[in-house]
């Protein structure tokens, strides 16, 4: 069936990472200059490309990206490193299959993470987190040391998403589309559950066995890529409209 297979991204890793930054911004996860994404360099797996500090997610261009090593030191690029770089380095160190890590201060995820309520699959996207959504609560301060990064990576374990209580979210994946779209789906799952809670609380949600089926059926690699490409088209349309006006 056309489209029902893994697509091959025509964009190089840095271009995909730039689009990833713009997608999480389009999703409302930007917090002024805060929030960051990394992607593993396919040529040197112990080097990561990273969004620099002091810039908004939506304004990133390929030439703004910096390169860091797994100790968090900058090894390439002009701009500044985020001091929470250790979220990325410690997850990448523990999980060699991970190609991309996303950290944002997504507002619905921050609000939901404060409720001490388990996430339930109210809509489809909740099923993506059917294996559990860890909440990191050892501290709410910034992740500014390798030890703190390791604590977050350890709480994440084998999952692809975690809420940092009173702080934000972290997602990862074996591709940039998977990590980025997991952040988008997590923010939506939190938002939809809070909408149901505001209307008296959800009375019904997808049962666990069906959530597993939906997770496999809906959230496949081609779907992450197709949704990522769709959002890139929307961004390009918006940016070309802005350039015309
Ligand atoms: Zn943060």
C-alpha cells in the first residue's frame, strides 16, 4: 500500500533537527529562549548536534546549531550551549539506539505533571504512553550537572517520555520524527486529559489491552515521519506567506 512503509528523509540530520525545533514551537511548546533538542551525528555517534542557548525554537537555522560531545563540551559552532545539556548527554550515553532527545517546558505537560494523576488514554495519543509515563520528582531545579542528567536518564529508563515535575517534558526516539512527534503527542495527551478533568473528569478511556493494540497500529515509524513532514509543510507555508507579505 503506498505510504505504508518507512520513508527515507531527504533532509540531512541538521535540517531535520532545525525542523524539529520549529515543530515543537508550532505546537506551543516554546518558552521564550528555553527548551532544546539534540540529534546524534550519524558519522560520530559520540557527538550531538544541539539547538543553541539564547534563541527561540522557531528561529533556529541550520547554521545556528552547535555540536557537543558526551561530556557536554562544545566542539563545534559559534553559539552558546544550554546549561541543561546533561539531559541529552546522559540519555544518549545510556541509550545507544536513541538518535534524538527533546526537552521543552510544554505548558500542558507542566500543569499535568503537578497533579499527581496517572495519564490515561482519553484520546488516541494517550495510548502511545500505555507502558507508563514516568514522572521525575527528585528535584524541580535545572538539570545542570552530569549527575542530575544521569538521574533523569535513569528515571526515564527504557521509556521514550518522562515528565519533569514543575519543569517540563523530555522525549526521545530512534529518529528525529519519533522523538519530536512523541513530544507533540505527550503535550496533546496531557491537554485532552485536563480538558476532560475540567468537565468533571473522564469516566471512560481506552482499556490497557486495546491501548497496546492502538499503540502498535497508529504510532509506527512511517506515521511519525508522515506527521513530521505534514508539520514541515505547514511551517514552510507559514514562512513563505510571511516572506511574501
Ligand atoms: Zn528545562
